[in-house]
C-alpha cells in the first residue's frame, strides 16, 4: 500500500512539472540596475551571439569577456532546430530564461534580451544579490 501511494505521489509530482515561463517583473530593472553584475555570454551560434552581446550592451548590461566569477551572471544558449533558449545562471543556479524562434538573428537577439531584461527572476537576483538558493547558502 505504501509503495503504491509513493508511486502515485511521484507520478503526480512529475506530471505537475511544466515548462518554465518567464514572468515580467512588477518593477522592471532600470538601465543602471541591469549593469550591477558582470555578465559572461557563453559561446553560441554566430551571428546570434554577436547580436545578443550588442543588444545586451545597448540595454545597459555589463558584458565581460572572461569566465564568470563568483556571483556573476552567465548566459548560455541551447539551440534546437530553429528554436533558441537563452538561460541566465549565477554560480550554477538558475536565474531566468527566455526563448524564441531563430529565424532572424537580430530579431531573436532583441526578443531574448528584452524578455530577460524585464524578467522577475533577474530583478530579484539584481536587487537582492542572488537567487534564493544562493542567499540561503551565503547565510550559513
């Protein structure tokens, strides 16, 4: 009986897990706030990576050309066919993500950066100095 209940609960838990959707912040970050933490853009498909860096700098992000240090942001790309996912992480912890179709690199870059710049996850990270998991580790 216990095994059946455990199997049912784990099946329900797996079924409840859905795809992550970025939420717009009630109070999006200002241009000055976007540049608080350095951001490393990992290698990705060209010319998308180049366009993303250009749009990030225009928005006010402080893009650096070195591996991320402790507490810095890192932007990773995952391309599947004509779809691109851009994921922001800090010290291995998920901050937020954005996704779009990869038909035109300039349009895709603009859509990804705009979505991340106004996201609730990034706003929390910038204003509180990390994601909740990082903050719990640093308190100990």
